[in-house]
C-alpha cells in the first residue's frame, strides 16, 4: 500500500475523514511534543499544549489551504502557542524530554559523566537565555531538523531574517559557552 502524504490526509480530513486526522496526529505527535517540551521545559505541560495544538488544527480544518506543507503549518501553530505561553507565564526555561536525556556510558568514570551533565546543563541554560525568536530558530534547526526555508516560513520571517536570527543566536551561544569551548581547544 502506498503511503498517503500529509496534504492528502488533510484534504481527506477536510472532507470529514476522522481517520485521516488520527493518522496526522500519529505522524506528528512526538515531534510536536519534543518541540514544545524543549521550548517550555515541562513534559506534562507539553502534552497539554500538544493536545491544544491538534485541537486548533481540528477547528481550522475547513479554512486550511495547502499553500505550504502541513508540517510547516502545524509547526507555525505550535511556535505561536509556545511564544504565547512564554509571554503569559514569563517562563524562560528549556527542557529535554526524559527519553532524550543522554545517559552516561557505564564504562565511563563518574567524572566524565558529571562533566557531560555539566555541559548539557550549561547548553540548556545558554539556549534558555536567548531571546524568544533566537531560541526558536535554534530549536527548529537543531532539534527539529527543519531547513532554513521551512524554519523561516514556520516563524513567519524571510530566509535572510531567519539566518540573521540564527547567526545572532550562535554568537550568543559561543559567548555564553566560551569557557567550555576554550577548555576543549586548550586540551591536548
């Protein structure tokens, strides 16, 4: 059986096929949960927001136009929800879903595991300290694997503006993590 693409599923859903909507949820739920969790920092809250995002898709199904990929449209909904949530709650934390936390290799020493954990925490803090739009640019490219074109469309900015956001974010991250980067460069 040939796999149906997201655009066809959304078209079927617009015509009343609830199973098509269920398939869209199955395909995108985990990536949406991961994105929200990274941005908001709370796995339980991420689940609530993911449900709300799919509810927004459900409600907007009849007005949806296939001018962009479904995933881009869905990401745009999620980005807006995350930005609104951050603004409403004035929270500035970034979390990692528990299933993605890198566990230390048992053969490594306690020191190596602790150093890795310290670096992960430093990266989380550095990403969390970025302005909202820079943080989202990093998350979309680094964690969601979106192209610059798709990420810029998701954020509602031009590709050039997106590249500028990403450049400024990377410069901030280099500055905030310089002690770790310099430590690596100084090591033999």
